C-alpha cells in the first residue's frame, strides 16, 4: 500500500516538472540553462540555473506541506513582459483536496502507473502549447502565485499579491490529473493578439 506521503511526493514532483516545462517551452530562460532528464518514460527539461533552482526548491517544498495539509487551492504561473509588467500568460492549476480520503484509515489507491500516465499527458500538453500560444517576442519574467486557505500562516519572505488576470484573454483547458487525494484541473490563459 502506498502512503499518503508517497502520493503527496508525486504531486510535488509533478508541479516541479510542470513549472520547469513551462519556463523551458515558453523561453523564459535560455534553452542552454536547462538539462534533459528522463522521467515518466519521457524526456523532460530541468533548470541548471542555481538561483532559479533554489527559488523553485523553496516554493515547491512549502507547496508540499500545504498539499499534505490540504490547505492549498491553486497554483498559478504568471508570465509578464519584463519592460511593461503586463501579464501575457497565466497557467492555472486548480487543486481539489479530498480531506475524507486523507482521514480515512483505508485510503483509496491509485496505481503509480496511472498517475504517471496522467503526468505524461499534462507535460505533453504543455509542450504542445507552443503550436497555438502567441510567440513571446519580448523579454519576460515569471511569478508563482499560490492560493491557500485564508487563515494559513505564510512564510515571512512571501508577499500577498493580486490575481494578475489578463484583459480580453483566450483560455485553453488542459487535461486534469488525480491522485488518491488530489484532483488538479489545469488551463492556460493568454493575451489575445490583435487581428490585422
């Protein structure tokens, strides 16, 4: 039987790979600052940039605790124009936690193979987005937003933020994935390009 911690770790890994994949595919960091790794029977890209690795490690380890406590509702990757600070893309992962499954003495099981297949599917979709998302023709930055329960204590160095929505956006839903505890629905919103 797999423990909740093991399932939770899969969620943490899933988000780490997802964020890295978005940053690589959308060219937020140079391609040469990523290395190829094989995971889930597919080739994935992970950053080798020391500052970015450290930042992602800190965020993901905090996210892991909140996932375990079922106190996180969504993770959002916001991509903004470095020059104007305008939001160009917003990758949203809505997280539903089944607290009854966590408290149950006989947790519902989901095979690692099934979870990995769903992860592969989401990563493939992120990779495929380059075919329809507008080209990012300007230098961009990214930010991570984590929506939690209102009464949750957040780390001192973290700041509160607005939702950073996009005016007149196009939205594309990506496939959802589930573990025995969490269900995650994902979508990407992007700035509509003006038609000529």
